[in-house]
C-alpha cells in the first residue's frame, strides 16, 4: 500500500468518529451549561431572539472544551476498529512500520492545534465578552435590580406613558420587602396621589412582567385639581398597587462592561502583562527612592533638591511637621513617631499594591498559557491515541470511553491545579500550566516508541487479559499451598 493512499485512508477513517464525538460531547456539555443558567432566563418574558443569542454565544465556550476531547475519542475509536479487524496486522505485513501510521494523524493534530489557537484568540474571547454583557442586560430587566435604597427610583410602564416615583429607606432583594415606602403618582394632572406606607412587599406575576406592590399601614394623600382646595386623605391597613409591564423592555447597553482575562485574545493579554510590569517597576522604583530618602533623613544628611515626590513628602515632614529629637545632628527614626508611622503605612500600602499587581499579572499570564496549552493538547492526544488502542485491541467502545474519561479527568484536574497555583503566585504560570501537557507528551512519546517493537503490537495487547488471569491463578495457588493440612 502506498503511503499517500494509507494517509488518506486513515484521515477518512478518523473524520467520521471525530465529527460524531465532537457533536455528542458538545451537545452534552452545552445542555449542562444551559441548564445551569436557565434559571436566570426563565420567567422574564424574553423574546426568542434573545434566547437564541444566548445559546449561540454559549456555544464557543463549549467547543473549546469538547474539541480536544473529541480528538482523543476519535483516534482511540478509529485505531481500536483497525486493530479489531486486523488491519494493523495487514499493514505491518506489507512492510509499513506501525509508527509510520502516526504521521498523518500527527498532521491532523497540528491542524486541530492551529484551529484551536485561532479559536481561543479571536472567537472565544469575543463570545465570552458578548455573553457577559447579555447576562448583565438581562439582569437589569428585573425591577428589583434597578430599585435602590434612599433614592428616588423612576418606574416606567410598558407603554412608556405612566411613570411612578418610589423611595424606600430599606430594600431587601432576597425577600422583596421594603420599609418606609413613598410612591408618587403624578400621571393624572387633576388627581396627584402620594402614598406612604410603613412596609411593603414586591411580587411579580408568572411571566414576571407585572409588578404588584402590597403596602401595609399607610396613608394616601390626593390633591384634587378639579376643585379649589380639593384634598383627600385615606388611611389603609393593606393596599395593592399594580404596575403593568414594568421592566418588560430589555435595554442593551452600548458600551458594555470591562473585559476580564477570559474575554481577551493573545495581543490584549500581552498588553496587559506589559502594562502591569511597567506599573510594578514604577512602584518598586518609588519604594527604593523613598527608602533611600528615609535613610538620609535618619542620618541627618538631608534630602536632595531633585528628589522625587516620595522624598519631597518625607522632606516636608522632616522640616516642620515632625520635630527633631535632640536638636542638631542625626535624627532618630524611633524618636520621630509621626515620620515612622507614615513610613510604615506607606510601606504596607506599596506592598499591598505590589501584591495586587503581581496577582493581576499572573492571571493574564495564566490565561495566555492556558489557551496555548489546551490548543497543543490536540496534538498530544493524537500522539497518545494509537498506541493505547494497539495495546488494548479487544477493549472496544468500553476501552474508548474509559480511557478517554480517565485522561480528560487527569488532564483538566492538572490544568485547574496549575491555574490555582499560578493565580496564588506559588508557581510560575509557564511551569504550572504546561505540566499536564509535558506529562502526557512524555507518555505519548514512550507509547509511540514502543509501537515499533513486536511486543507492543496487536499480539501483545491481546495477551494482556491472559497475563492478568495467569497472575490471579498463580496468586490463588500460593494461598492453597499455604493452607494447613488437616490430620
């Protein structure tokens, strides 16, 4: 068989399982993600276009997880089928080394890696940003989100013509209760009503489009403009005020929110890293300068005329705000309590700022290497799949599911563990984020190297269950020989 024909055959054999695994895994992860966020969408009267936009924007994050997984599943399944049908044996009998079979799959893995690099750089950050903005806008749709304590809240109805103005000393979003409520209804020019209540409860209808305010222990003052001096006061123990169509319009914010690290591509992340490095260097330079000026004043040398802002501040303290101890000569830091306290507070503030800058810089660096590591995982998985399938030729679908699940679990647990270490500053992001890839790459290379030996071919894999059975039989024989002989 010619190498070109073999390569095309292997690629076609791999394409079908890959598309099936990608669609299946994406569907499962997508349904789980939708189910987790559905509570924030249901019952708000959202149009179907908003629901469709939410689903479309949730899809890229799902694909970023499912695509590397689908690569491994497809490779394992394709080579498991080749091994079970003895095609690998036929290829080896034709003089083609088993390791040669890896070349077209490695090329496919490189293609998947390139696709993932572009996807993680351009598609995924933008979809995450738009999805977050959409969820923020949907959250604003609920009137309880807009109402604030001790300010005048304007509430509009669905037609935009009726307006109410509400104030409350306290609003509890968890129980939807209000205290010391005032509602001004000025929609009718002839009858202007102002309602005062001690407490109130907000409640929505089933579609969450209409708001019902149930007020307790209050009074309604009505100014009647159709007659001179017209005024009416009504006391009540309980009154329900319906507000139709409140918050039924979904307002989309033009500017959106600020991007987080998961909403940035490689260029934006690198810019943030450079920016934080510059801020950290400037802060460290200020710290060194202020420390030097502090030592100068402590020794009574004085402050340079061209000192920085930090030195000028210390110089002003030394000149008049804090007196010297013992007249002329070197100043004692312990004796100048004001200056000492100011230096300690300033040092702690700079240390806290430096820690915050390092954490932010680590988060951006972690996101860079995380995107790169997940993309290159596609190449590593294509290297690991064929040797595993050859070692367990009789595993079938069970072997594919079991091995894939174990590898995914170990890989993503290692990735999350490395991310936590890097975010806390306990490890360098380059090391922590690439450890899972390095471990699996070394494992794949060892398995691929063993493919060329005769002991790792189909025959060796077929003997694996027999070896386990023989080991159990030998172990049972040892126990039988060790039993005492009855008289």
